[in-house]
C-alpha cells in the first residue's frame, strides 16, 4: 500500500476516485469541546408557590364540599 503523497493529499486513502465536478459532497466538521455547564438550579421556590396554591384551592375546595355533602347524607340515615 502506497502512502498518500502529493497526488492524493486532498483525499483519504482508498476513498475511491475523486468526485465528479458538480456532484454533491459532504464535509465533516469536528465538534468543538465545550466546558461543563453548572447544574441547572431551575426557578426559585417562590415562583412555584402561587401555582401550587391555586392548584390546591381549585382541587381542594370541591373535594371538601363533596366530603361535607357525603357526611351530611350519611349521618342523616
């Protein structure tokens, strides 16, 4: 096997014939190395409190009403 000399300097060894003029060609670009990112701390806990409070109210009030009505109906028997 002959080493790639000046005649084959622009191509890989055993890569086949040079591409025809006007043919599609792909170029591989090595990825750049990025430093490690700090851990994502997310939002502050205060930003989740209003959402949690609204969810508890919207789900809790109807639940309490249903339990109160059931208790009233069951205790009148």
